[in-house]
C-alpha cells in the first residue's frame, strides 16, 4: 500500500501551509495532550524582515515536488486521494472493472480503503462544499484543460459508449464518457420516476371489477381528458426528469425568450420536448398513457383512419384504436349513468333536465353493390339533455300544468290581444339602439371613446328583459342515438321512450308528479304536439305523454325569418332598391333557394345592406359623405345623449311602420314622420350601376320631430333643435323604392334584434320578438311557424306557472364557454352535434342504432367537438380567423353607400317606382289572423284541453265538436301546400353561430378544412 505524506494533503487543500524549511511537526503525546510549545521570542526594538509571500504557481510546484518525492505521479496521487476500494493502480489489472455507477462498498467491507482522520475530514469538506473553490469550479477547469490538450481528430466524438474506463487514455474522452454515462444513469432513474403512479400519467381505459391493482382514481373520464394540457405535461417532466428535460431543451436550441414573445409560428420547442418525453414514458410503460390516450381520442374525433392509429401506436405517440374505443365506450357508459342519476337519483340530489332532439340522416353508400347491399339514406333521432340547476321545486309540477292546460284560456285569444301585448316602446328602443350601434362601431373616434361604454349601459338599462348571472356555463349530456323516423308517430313515440325512459329513467314509477321540456325545430315541435294529442286518451301518466312539455326551438325560427326577409326583399336585379341589386353590386352570392337561403350568405347580405343604409341615414343627418373624417375633425364629440336622441328620431323616420305607410300610401292627410325629401324623380331617369365614375349627388338633409315617447333609464337625453322639414308637394304620390328600403330596415332591424338577444342570453327580448313573428310569419309563406308561435304564446300567457316560465326562459339558451355574449340556441347545439354524427355515419357506413354510435360516439360527441377546438389551443396554434377581413367589408360597404347616395334610397321622391314593391308581412299577417287563421288555431289546439277535461282536469267546456273537426280538416288542407316550410336542406358544413361583443354581433364560421 502506498503512503501519502500528510503535508501533501494539507498543502493541497490549504489546511496547513507547506513549508519545506520548517521543523518537522512533533508527534502528539500518547496521553492525547499537546506537546510543549517553545516560548515566544522576546520583543525586539527592530522588526525582523519577513519572507516574501509565495505565488500560487510556487505553491503548486511545491506540492507537485512532494508528490514526486513520494514516488507518485499526479494520476496515482489523485486516485489514492479519492479511491473507495483497496486497488493497486500500479499492478496489472489492478483497476479493471471499475465502474462509477456500481454499488458502493459498505463501511464494514474489508476491501474498503482506509483513510486518516485528516484525509477523511478534508475530503468531506471538499464534497460538502464547505471548502472553496467548490467542486463545480474544479471540474470546469479540468474539462477546459482536457478540451485544450485533447483537440484532435480522434476526439471529435469524445463519448465512448462501451469501452471500460481503464481503456480510455485521453482525458477529454474519459471526462465526456464519464459525464455522459452519469447522465444516462440519471435519465434511467428519472424514467422510473416518470412511470410511477405518483407522476399522474396513469389512466385506465377500462377497470376490471375487482381486478388486482385497479384504482378508481385512474379510470378514464372526460374530466381527466379535458384537464390535460401540455403545460402540465411539461411540469411533470421538469419535476420527475429534469436531466432529460434540460438535455432535450438544449438539443432543440430552446431559450426562455420564446415564452415571453408572441405565439410561435412553427414548432414551439418546449411543446416538442414535452410530447417527446411523454412518448418516451409511454414506450417504457404502457401505464403512463395519459397524453397518448388524449391523442388517440383526438384522432378518433378527427375521423382519423385506423392505419394512423396503428402507426402512431407503434411509434409511441398514441394508444391503439382498440384502447381508444374501449376508453370511449366506458366514458360513454359513465356519462349515461351520470345523467340518469340526475333525473331519478336521490330526491335530495336529483336535478331537472331539458331534452332537445332533432332528426338526423345521412347517405350510407355501399362500395360493393350486390343483392341486399345497396346505398341508402339512413335516418334517426339524436337528443341532448341540458342540466337545470337551482329550479323552484314547484316549477315542474305536473298536476299544476295539466290543470292550467285544461282551463283552455286560449279560447279567448284575439289578434288585438297579441298586438296590445307587444311592448312597442321596447321595440322603439331596439330600433334606436341598432342605429346607434352601427354608427359607433363604424366610426373609430366614437368606438374608441366612452361612447362604446355608454352604448353597453344603454343596452343593459333600456333593452334587457331577462337577468342572468355572469359567467353562467351550461352543462349538457348528449344522449344515445336511435333509428326512429320522427315523421312516423309510432317511431317518434319509440324514440321519446328511448330518450326519456331507457336513458333518463323517466317511467310511470319515477315521474313523481314532474314534467320535462322536450324541444326541437318546427317539424319536431309539430310532431311532439301530434304525439301528445294522440296519446292523451291513455290512462297511465307516462303513456299519455302529459309529462312532456313540447317547446319550439329558436335557431330554425330565426333562420326561417332570415329566409323571409331575403325572399321578401330580394326582388329583381334591375331594381336599385332590391337585395338582388345589392347582392349583384357587392358580389354576394344570389340565393339558390329563396325558401331556405344559405344562412351565412343570407345574414351577410342582410347585415351589410342594413349597415350601409343606416350609415347613409347618419350621413344625411350630419350632412357629410364621410362619417369617419367628420367625427375626427370635430373638436368635441357630441354627447352620447344627443346621439341617442338622434337615433330615436332617425330610426322612427326610416325604419318604422309609420314611415313605410307615409312613403307607400298616397294620402295627403298623413304626416311626414321625418324622412328627408330628395330631388324630383322622373320616369325617364335611367337606372345604372353605381361606380366611382358616377358619384352620388350631395345629400339633402332633412329631419322630423322626434315622435317617440321613450324614456331612457338613467341617461339624460337633451332634445336637439329640430331642423326644418322640407314639405312634400301638394299632390303627394307614393315612393315604392323608399317604401322597399323602409320595410327592409324595419324587418332587418327586427331580425338583428333576435340575433343580439340570443347571443346575450336575453330570452325576454326573444319572447317579445316571437309576438311580432306571429304576424310576419302569417303574412309570408310561413303559416306553420305562425301557428307554432301562437302555441308558444298561449303556453307562456296562460298555461305555464310563473316558476315554470322563469325556468324555461333561463334554460332556453345554452352557453358552453361561460363567456358573455356566447349563448346559442339549443337546436343549433343539436345541429352541431348532428353534423358530426352524420359525418361519422358516412365515414363508418353504419346505422344510427348501431352499438358503435349508441355506446361509443353519441354520448361523447360534445367532448369530441370541444377536444377538436381545444387541441389546437393546447399546441399553441393561432385561432383561425372567423370573420371576413375589414378591407373586404369596407369595399362592399363603400360600394353600397355610393349606390345609395346616387339613387337617394333613404329619401322620399314622389312617384318613384322601379317595378318592385315589397309586401308588408306584418300588416298582411294581421289581416290573415283576423280573417280566420286564429279561429282555426284555437279550434284545433283546444282538442287537447278537451281530452284533459275528460280525464278530470279542469271544467268540461261546451262546444261544437263538429265545427272543430271541420276546421281541423280545413287547416290540414291549407297546410299541406306549404309543408316544405319545415323541411331542412342538406348541409356541407356546421351551421354558423353568432356571438356578441360589446353589443355587436359577429358570425363564427363553421369548422371546415377551407378555413
């Protein structure tokens, strides 16, 4: 064994300075005491000169000389200094088998190297970091020296992955190999931690009942899937595998500035590293499968083919298709249990639900035609349950509902009653708001000022009719599909029993004097009413379907009204006051079917035309042709109250029934409501397109007195000085073009109000517009919807208790995000679900009652759509644009404005006509209702009340059954000619939805590959 001189160790680590000229230190006494010290020298009058301090280089040379004097070299000395086992570095094979990652020898191991007390104490201080410089500094210097002395072609790749350390002579290779193997060893330990349960990456597609190792908290659920994020995955990797995490970040060239900047355009490096580590963990253990399972479910929702699952699973990126299928099936089962428990669970914890349903159909094409194998249209029904919380216990009291229905108070209904029930003052506020909103959102000077905030206050205080809590978020449960045809009463009955009884648990025993709302589009609503009436003779409560409250859904009614507006105002493309002319001028697509216009194209044309016409009205008001510049050059913006007052007056002058009557009726006695008078119109005036070469004439300002008696709550509105109104000629003639524009502004304004009310969740405003639609639908070719709205009107006026009315109004719309302005209609929600269900039918070629749809797809469809959207956010993709670009809108709007100015469409020009005249659907509808439509409705719909009376509810009403049957037959014959009103048209993309931002409605386009 080699002896290391203590002076070498002391000098090396600085405990005792090494001095070759000093006396040899005396040994300690056997009794443990210190040897006697020589007395200090006597003080001297003169100082003895001290030896000059040695440099660091001199000290190192002294130590190296001591090593040499002890017959050692530097390598042997360092080995002896740090060795743990008794090995002879000079004997052949003495150092074979050394592996820094082997198990350490125990303290009692006889082969363990012995150390003196000073040796051990100094090593401990060195490794504990109590002596300086620390080991990290020393290693850094060793590595730098190795790099400097080992730079040769042989050291280009210094890592040796297999050679033992005794066979690596070059320092740089030894150092790199040791460090790399140390990192590799640590990564192996990190891998074990990553796949442990406590990492949070374990999730089970299926738990075997009573199986060993099964843990309920690892069961796959949508809560776990939707809670996952790559950011959480990154945190798991940083905590459990910091070495691997930092190695991968270094490999990708990541720097922290990327996290502070904008969204990365290509591949965020942290995200790539996270995904790679999760795949590596999954490769090590198939139990660490959280992110691969999320990826598999996302691929399933995106209709990825099975070959992608096979390849992705092979690469460790995703679980297999069978694992994904198994997880979805079990999650679907849990969803079904959860919603059933809501309805028929313990009385103290059960909730109420609202069920919306719709028909679904898809073309199932057979690729290999043969006997019994033909392409066919498969049909079915799909439904969704909406959870209803915090409902008054008496709201859905079945007995109370049946008693109210049996009273048949609808028999007293008259057209005047509905007219008197319309809040006309509210509608005037709506008109003023629409005019004001267009101006403020169009002019930057106004939209960037406090006027935008005041506009929101005006809406909240003057328009709101139904209060909702902020950030309310709906919870929905899609139900399993079936193959029923809703147009066949028996199949519809079976479908409702499937939804209500089989899935929700509503049976004769569980009804417990409760009732449930079932809603759908016009066709489904009509089918519900027919089913309830035909089943009302049954004795059992469940079989009679009296517990079902049929309700009409909103989106299809809104779409029907949009089609009515476009159809009624489309006209001929040669008439400058028609929508056909506007569409041709701006390049908007012409409707292929005026009965059912494309929703996106139709709303774009209506909104674009409305905004251009309203902006021209404001131009006339402020005597300018550039509103943006006009307000920018104003030293002080007009007070908000002044703009409100002007908006009241202008909306009454240009978008009211009174204004329409003035310009369309040749009556000298009728007072001008304030519409400006344009230049004299002559029959020889030539119709020509508006172009930059044909500038519009200067507008002629004209105003009228404010006739509205609106009183805005909380806003002081000064009365502006009225400008003189030009008087029409003595013999007044109608102006068909101005009449067309006035009616369009009124009808478009009402339609926009419905869109805004829906997006803001205000069902009170929605019901107000339903009263108006009763007349407009009756006047157009939409008699079914007029009848449906009469039914809804009677329900809310007489048959629903106040508690039931409030509950239905609260949950008639849903908000899946919890964000303000993001409410949508229930039937639109179902339409979105149906679109993807139909896509999967065509993709898989199965029927809607197939177990694949009932047990795997249908109940999970809501989460599929959420995951598709959220996955793009989770990988930091920028949201795709959802609206037209501003330059395109500005160009279209400017073209229309120039055209409107040229033809003075917002001015009265006596005798003007271009051949097209719009019908006032409201007025015509009123006449039809008075002339017999209402009487027929009452006769037919009262039959249900009569049957309830026969079962003991309410008082028996006397009436002519023969007359009622005769009226029923007449109505059936009348309606048959227009039954296509309720037919849907095939769609190639999801229906667009609308959101409200600061009182302005935007269209969110569907998710398709061209976006």
